[in-house]
DNA sequence: CGAATCCGTAACCATGTGGTTGAATATCGC
DNA sequence: GCGATATTCAACCACATGGTTACGGATTCG
């Protein structure tokens, strides 16, 4: 069965469907906090448009905002991506139908299980 | 660097942002071909609306259509999901810092601390 | 204090989305 | 050929999206 937390996935997939928002997330992927202005700089749109994009990301729970003085400091919260990964992985057999990587996958599962056990 | 084939990911993420379309894909995940009517049956919308959903999935390359007689037979093509998986996996370290890619994460933390120190 | 900076909000516009209903097209069964 | 079936297409509607410009609210700097 393919599980589906509709609300989360709706918002997350929608947030990821725009290249500007994906690029912003990619920028934040190093874990460093950045201001709205810093995040908007690489893109050829107004600050207001960038602000809207960040609001979409925030609504999806993909970023968190910390207001410090007059600047809004933004950092990534990638936890919704875990659901995306889970959802997508459920289809892996559909695009990788051969058993070529079966060994690797089994190894992966063992390590994953061990890691979970050791946690 | 987080790679990004914009066009594919735009269309794919958008296609996945609607629960009905995700459910249709999930239905097709077993690899069995189904007619438009069969796919539309579980949902409380008109056939025309379902047809539109399928067109979105088709535009994203997530399904393929084979017209046989008067029925359109639809099957999954999950290959765009591979890109989604790749894109998402690049962020795994962001939500699973405990054991996934531990080395990378440690490096990340060092840089992060340095960045904070240098600020 | 006053000016500059960082950022959000409001109003606006063009276009897209998700839904409907109703008609058109093509095929199957009789 | 005729009626039923499967599906798309077209027109319409309410609303969301992505963009703009203009303004306002804090906050920092001089």
C-alpha cells in the first residue's frame, strides 16, 4: 500500500513545483541561515515575489523563520521531504524493474535497519 | 551541488501536488494497464475532470496511453520519479543527520560552525 | 531626529487550475 | 444502421498563482 498524508504532500509537492523555490531550498541545504534578501538575490524578480515564494515554502513547513531585528533569518526544515522520499521510494520498483541492484538494496536495508536499531 | 532538470521537475512535482493524481499513480503502481473509466471510478468527480488529471500526468510523462478500440488504456511510466528521488535524496542529510552520510554531515557541521564564528 | 535598510502587505493584472455541464467523436454490440 | 459505451473537447465559473508597483512598519545608522 502506498501511504499518503495528503495535506503534507499536497503542500510540499506544490512548493517544490517551482524552480525558484527549489533553488532557494538548495541554497539553504547547507544548513546555514540566510536573510530574505540573500535568498532573493540570485533571482531576477522583485523582493515581493521572493517573499511570496518563501511564504509558500513556509506554509509547507520546509523553512523556518526567525525574526532578528529588521531582517528575517530563514533556515531549512527538510522534514517534509522525508515524506516525499517515502512516497517516491514506494515507486522505485516501477522505474527500476530489473533486479540488477537487488544486492545493493538488500545491503541498504540491512544497514538502515541496523542504524535504526542502534539509534 | 543539487542538480535540477527544471522542466521535468516542474511538471512532475506539479503533477504530484494533487491527491487525486497521486492516488491514480498509486493505483497504476502494480504495472497493470487500466482504462480511464477504471482510474476515475474511485473518485467523486466527473469523468471530464479525471480526464484532465490524466492529461496532467501524461504531460509530466508519468503515464503512457494506448488507444485500443474506444477505450484508452493507461499504464504508469515512473521514470520521472527517478529524478524526483534523486533531487530529494540530495536533502536526506538535512532531515536525517543522525546516521545518513555521517561524514558529510560532520563536514557540514564544521563549516557551519566556522560560518557562524566568522559572522 | 532623520534617512536609509529590510521586509511584509495591499491592490492589481494575466494566466492557470480544478471543477462543472453539454455536445462531439469514435467504437462496440445488436 | 442504431443505440449504448468510452472518452475527449469546449465553454464556463470561482479561485489560486506568479508577477508587478506602491506603500507602510520596524529597525539600524549617522
